[in-house]
C-alpha cells in the first residue's frame, strides 16, 4: 500500500479566515470546507476563535481568557496588599489596646 502524501502546510491571512467564517454562516461548514478545500476542524477552529459562542458551547476565546487572567492577577495582588495592611493595623491596634489595659 502506498501512503497518502501530506499536503504542504498552507498559510492563510486573517482576512481569508474572516471571509471563510462568513461563508460558513451562509452555506454551512461542510459545503464551505469542500469549496475552500480546507479541513472541517480547521474551519471550526477559525469560527470558534472569531465567534466563540457560534458553536453554542459558551466557550471564551483565548484572548478573552488571557484578559480575564490578567485582570484576576491584578485584583489578587491588590487584595494581598489590603490583607497585609489589615494585618498590620490589627497588630497595631491590638498592641495599643493591650497597653491600655496594663
């Protein structure tokens, strides 16, 4: 048996990908894949990156997840600083209070 030769890796511009996703919306993913000679998994990936909720799974895009992680890391740092201040102020007020009782 002869092995099927792999096609060389093709590069597609962002504009082409956007147009492919628009074509998917018009004629369906199967027909778009046939017309463009592009694997369906590739087309699904492009669609999900451009319109993450298009597949109905409620997935967030990678860029959205990155933004959320950055926001949460910033918020976490802020909350850690507040926690440090509160611990120090608690210690100060506790020692003052104890000093007044003596």
